[in-house]
C-alpha cells in the first residue's frame, strides 16, 4: 500500500511546475535523441520480444512512442496531469497518473523500467523505498534503466522543481542495496569532456 505520510508538498510543487510548463517542456525536449539510453535498456532484457516496458516519468510521451514503434508494449507513468494527457494522445499507449512518492504498481509486471531524467525528483529520504517498489514491479531478472543528473549530493529546489544530484558512487550504493546488480554505466551526452556530461546513465538487473 502507498504510504500516507510522504512529503506531498514536494511532489505537489514539482508537478505544478511541470503542468504549468508542459507545452514549453515538450517543445524543448521533443527532438532529444535518447536512442543510446533506449538501446542500453532493451539489449539487456532477456525474454523474447515484445517486451513490456514501464516508462517511469514519461512526460509528454516521446519515448513511449519510440518504444511502441519498436514493437514493444509500453506503459507510461507520470504525476503531471497535462503530461499524462499529452502522452496518451501522442503515443496511443496506456498512461497511468501516479505520484512517484505514492506509487501503486502491479507486482512482477514489467520486463524493463525506463527512468530517463525522472529519478532525480525522488528525495533521498524516500529513494530506498521507491527503488524497492520499482524492483518489485519488475519480473525476475528484469532490467532497470536510470539517467540522472550527477553531482555531490546536492538536494533541493531548482527553478520550481525538487531535484537530487547524486554522487555517482552513492547512487550505485542506493540502487544496489535495493536489490539490483549493475550491468552498465556511462555519461551523457556522448563524446564530450566529463565536465560537459551532466547525466549519468546506469543499467541494472533485478536480483532474485
């Protein structure tokens, strides 16, 4: 059951910012090339396609549409109502409106979870719990992909949204402790010096 004492003010303010800027967000991100990230997830899934993939923090639906075009069963999840409506229209996929801090996910449903630029909105105090809920939503040996902005454990508000900039080693410690083993990691955008690669991508397999 979802907790009733989660810090709802954090979610409410962050989601309100996304809702108010949904159209601008779509225009700014619609052409982002994340094929490297999609490939990093999909190549590690062990079952026979089509895969059932949860796009965790699907936003307006860009990556949902890409997953569907590849022949997979893609389900979106986002807490922002405007994003949910946009994603449903753009992709034609099932999209669930759920707060990251109050999830209600079916157990062992997904072959993979794609969390591209979304996990930074989970406060560190809630991270272990949320990671455990994502693990439980994966089938045995399912794959979890996350792309997060890295830093030195800064946490707080940035332009209306709550974010965490994890130290990469500490991020790996959190995910490993939640029941995952690391399969791959890399920094993005590709081909740039590390100081110009703000995103850490990690790929994990559910253990047990």
